[in-house]
């Protein structure tokens, strides 16, 4: 079968309402005046991964549930404006949404509305098999109902990646993703022992590569049994918001993997893209392009 899609992104479509707050955690008060505005824009984890991949020049297709509502229109418009193919399965409960509180240092606290789904939601089998069969790779969000799609994706033979985000290493919901994917991303934020969790993922599942991002401390890469530290990249401008940095890291890592780079080089790409994302305001949707990514990686190699 012809592989006309480089990466199929599954799940993670939705909108975020961004609120800049004076500090995090936010002390209790009856009210706050938000001079910067309260803004809603398209872009949850799957949207940002798809945006990052597409901006890097990879043929990207996004599959998820969307409502017939203003939020869904924002998501559809983002994909249309950026030339990202989108297959939207109708969702009567509405489009997924969240509220992000963003502090002055760029850190965020996200509040996810989990009411926009039904337990029996499933991606249409024919649609899923057709898109997966036409794809070189599939990146699977941990949003519902992606877990139920994992066996079908495996049957098609497409390689898989997933991002477990701030998994604590114990929540059983994440285990099917952790143990099915060939490339596993996660954050160190909730991990007491990142190396132990990373090795458990590799030992119990199929992962060839496990990457744990650590914010300003860089990332940790487990490949071929060896754990190495990937230093953080220098942001090209002042840091304003960390929202989407992990998604940018994953997109750039996959770009490297699909263009034949070794794991450590892929992780360097991820660090560069993640640093770039931290310079983009939370109400914007932007990602690093391939020319800038490769130029920054080359400069880093010369100074290493």
C-alpha cells in the first residue's frame, strides 16, 4: 500500500482558553482583573504535534472527534489555514476544551473538561485502518478513545509513538500506550525515579526509544539500553510560555527519526524545537521550520 502520509496524528484536537495570572499557584481571591485578556484558541496536544510536524515539512493527517460548535470551527480553521489534513468524526458532546492558567515565568496549570466524550466513543474502523495503512508512522495522543485504537493500529503494521505527558508511572490508564508504542515520550514532572520508569517502559513494552523531558534541565534519552542526558537548547528569544513545548519536542524528534537520524540527534532536534516553542505566546500557534531547526542543530554541533 502506498504510504502517502508521513505521520497520522490520532486524538488531541481541541481548544484552550488562556488566562495569564499574576502567579502560580494562584492565591484565593474573590476575583482577578486580567488585563491581557481571556482568549480561546485552537490547539491541544494533537493539534500542536500536527502543526509541528507539518511546519517541518512532513505530510501530516490528524484524526479525532470534533463537535459542530464554535470550538470545533476553531480547530478546523487552524488545520485549513496551515494545510494540515483533518478527518473529524462528529462528536455530539462537543469539542474538547481546557483552561490554561499561565504564570509570569511561562509555567502553566491546565484544567481539562472531560465531559466532551462518551465511554463508547470509537474511531470508525474502516477510517482508522485506511489512514493507518497509508501512513509511515502514527503518533497517538492519550486522549479518549485512542487506547481502543491501539490494537487496530498494530494490526496495520504502522510504527507508533505516544506522549504520556505527566504520567506518574503507576496510573494504569497510560499503560497500554506505554507498552504498545515504539517511541515513548513522557515528562519527568510526576516521576520520583525517571530512569526506573523509563526502563520499566522499555522492559515491559515494545519501545525502542524512551524520552523523558525535564523542562529547563533538558531531557533524558533511553536507547539501546543506555541512558543519556540531552542538554537544553538555548531559546532564540525570551521565554514567555511553556505551553506546547513537549508537543514541539515530540514533533521534531519524529522528524529526525523519519529522516534517518540516530536517537540522540533526534533528541537534540526535540530540545531545539521545545526551546523555540517556549518563546511563542500562548495565544499563538507557531512552530519551528526545518531550515531553522537544521541551522540551529548545525551551530550546536560546531560549538559542542
